[in-house]
């Protein structure tokens, strides 16, 4: 079995479209060994605060996968991402995006 982790990004705050925010560097999460052995899959939804220079400043779990190891792996990976820088305005001084990390076992 091969492991896979996919991500979906959606905008939580108005003012910047995803087309403008974009992902420059996306680090794929490690599939935790225990979850892999047990054949466990899941989706972790994160809220990520992105600074104007595109760096994730904070990542919090909005919806757990039900497994701490999958959730922890998702947080660690997303904190290494880099987003497209954006101009800071009063509306975008705290830009949060929603990211879903899907942990799937491929046949």
C-alpha cells in the first residue's frame, strides 16, 4: 500500500482571492507509521494564519481527523509551507486560510 496526503485550501477571510494567495512551497505531511500499519485514514482541517510575507504564523486544528498523530503531522507540515506574499491592509492584517489535509491509503 502506498500512502498519500493531499491538501485543499480555501479562503476564510474576504479581501484576497486564492488566486492571489497561492502556495509557493507545499511540504507533504509524513503519514504516521502507526496509522499506516493500522490502515487508518482521515482528514484534518486547519486554520492557518498567514503573514503578509507568506509565512504561516500559526496553525490550529479546526476539525480533527480523530487521530492525534494525523493531526500533528498535518500541523507540522503546514507550518513549513510558504504562501504568496500579499499587501498588508487593515482588512488583511490577520489573514486566516482553511486547509484540509487528507490522509489516504492508496490501493
